[in-house]
C-alpha cells in the first residue's frame, strides 16, 4: 500500500505557490537590475581620474582635479575647488566632450 500525499500538505503548498511566484517576479524585475546598476556605478566611480568631467548627485558639473581614496577634488568654477565624496558622483562624462555653449565657432 503506497502512502498517498497528505491533502493538507498539498493544499498548504498550493497556498504558498503564488507568494513564491511573486518573489521570483520581484527578483527578476527589481532586485537583479538594481544590483547590476550598482555594480556599474561602483566600476564607474573606481575609474574616475584627473581631468574627467563629473556630474554630482546635486546636479553640479565639474572637472576632477585630484583623486583620493574616498574623495575627489572637483573644480566647479575657475579657482573654486570642492571636496566631494566619490559615492556622490552620479555620472562621469567623457573628458573630450564639449558642451554646446562651450564650442568655439
């Protein structure tokens, strides 16, 4: 006589199946892409070097003048340097890119 699966356990498993499906959906739609963006941001910050143009999380744009372990010096205006924590750098722009209003005609 083979032991049949307990109907109570089968019912319990069927109740948890939607929760498991929702968790898998959240993982692939939210968690995994966020982790990928975080890794890309860490790599970008690690590659910051002197002369790069950076956009800070506050929206200010400046040129990197000195790089330290956790901080960088950013020139936001001629002769105005500020220390910025590397984590607050939102984007690193190409150093050869010229803004439209800076282009010489």
